[in-house]
């Protein structure tokens, strides 16, 4: 029989038992929908993590003060006051493979501009911070080394702060009041968005490190040192050399633990990426189980269909249909069930992914590959699980089939 005849016979058989066909396709629909949704959520999560890795800075290494122990109780990281600006300068000058090393201190303050105000983080650093964090200026400029040496009252605003204080624009050149001190806005940072969780990287203002320490807080120690390695391959070497240098500078003996901690943020984010991939694989495993269940449903219904249509099969054989024609007929019916279920499943999967994005605020990314994979999987299930019933129909004896009641 021709392909058009086979498709016509298959469509007629499915239409006559529409409710049963729909229930049979349900497992395929759920399975394919789960494939699409799981891959969309997994790829969306991976895209977000990769964007966060890029936004943190190329080959970023962060040095933070170590944990302080008091009365046998560890107070947690950043509780020590051991890092100084000179440590950052020494790292930049003496550690091979370092492109930039920027000291960083932080405080909180209310910023006032005209009739608007905003409470945010105030970071103190040097121009090297731009290189270490790979953070460009969108408008204006960054403060200069001379302004750092002079403890100048200048600031660079994050995108969120600039939008809040100056919603109509004109931030560059304007004056903002920080802790009752007027600061001139010299630039606005390029928007970066979230750094993971609910943290908004753009909700900040940056001033020279000397201005923060001498005019605002009076605190000489640092919250962290941002380091940028020349290449990803250099990161382990830079970390080892930095640890050795800081131990020498802090006069630590062999038996004394580090009074600082060095973190490779790319490694941390890569762990998150691996976790997202694992979650996607688990969801894909659930989808595979659903597809197998759907395939078993197709096999059961096709076996029932063979039994119900035994006399029909006998009549077809009696008028000249060959075994391979009967095999093709039932195989096409199984394939049609699976493919229609696959198409509905793709639509359901896309709708589920969009729903997760809209209501659950999950990052999703529906790719063409996931849709092709979902449809191909449904077709494969139809062929694999439809072959046995089709072969059983083709093997029927015509005389026995005609006598079947």
C-alpha cells in the first residue's frame, strides 16, 4: 500500500476511537512535555550561571579576611582586620600572572540628590577595580589615580542608584550628598544585574579607597582584594603565589593558619553550573520514564486493536494484502499516535516552561534542539513499542482470522 493510503487508514482508525487514542497519547504528551520543560529550565539556569560568571569578571580571584576565634568561638569570615591597601599593591607588583589587584572596602549610607534619596552600599577602591571586575563605565568616566591619592570627593554610581536618584538623566556632573559630604558624580557604571540570589550588583556607589577610609569610615582595613589573573590557566598559580606572599607580609609562622581566605569565584559558579546540569538530567530521567510508560500504553492499545480487528486483518489478507502491508498499517498507526502525542507534548512543554518563567520566576530557554529531540523521542517510542503488535498482526493466519468472532 502507498504511504497516503496507510496514513488514511491510520487516521480513520484513530478517529473512530478518539477518546481511547487521546488517553493512549497521554503518556507520550507528558513525556515529551517533560523533556521540553526540563531542558528549557536546565538551559535557562545554565545561561544565567554563565552570565553571572562573565559579570563577576574574567578569571576573578577574591581575597577576604579570615575567621577570628574568640573564646573558642569562630566568628566567621571577614571578622579579622588583617588586609590592607599595601597588600593589594604588593600582590599587583610581586605576584606573576596578575593583571590587576584592587583593594575594596565598604560601608552603607544614604545618598541624597535634590528631592530623591537612596540607601545603598558605598564601595571604596582604585581604578584597578574596573579591570579586576571587568566593569566598564556607561557614562562619564571612572576616578583617576590622582583622585585616589588626593582622597577626592568624587563618585561613580551603579545603574540602579543612578536611575533612582536621577530618573530623568543628568547624573554625570551632578552632586550627591553621602554622609553629609557633597560628592561630584563623574560616571555611571554599565548595568550588570544580579550576581546570584537576590543581590543587585548595580545597587552601589564607588568612591576612591582613600576617600572612604579617611573621610567616611576612618577604618584602615579592607573587606576584600579583587584580583584578575592573566588567563584561566594562571588562576591556580596566582592563588598559590598570593597565599605565600600574604603569609610573608602578615608574618605568619608555619604553625599559624592563614588569617585570610582566597576564593576563585569561577570555580564556585562552575559548581553551580554542574548542579544545574545535574538537576536537568534528573528531570530528563523523569521524562524518559514518562516516555517509556507512554510507549507501554501504545503497545497495550495496539495489541487490543489487533485483537478487535482480527476479522478485518483476515479480510485484507484474503483480498491480497501481504504480511508486510499489515505490518506497515499497524506500525503507521502506532507512529501516528506517538507523533501526534509528541506535537501536543511539545506545545505542552513550551507552555509549562513559559508558565514556570512567568509565575515561578525561573529562567527558561526553549531551544530548537529540545523540540527536535522531543519529537524524535516520541517517534522512536512509537516505532519501538508499536513493532511487536504490528508484527503479531502480520503473523496472523488469514483463515483463523476470518473465523475469529
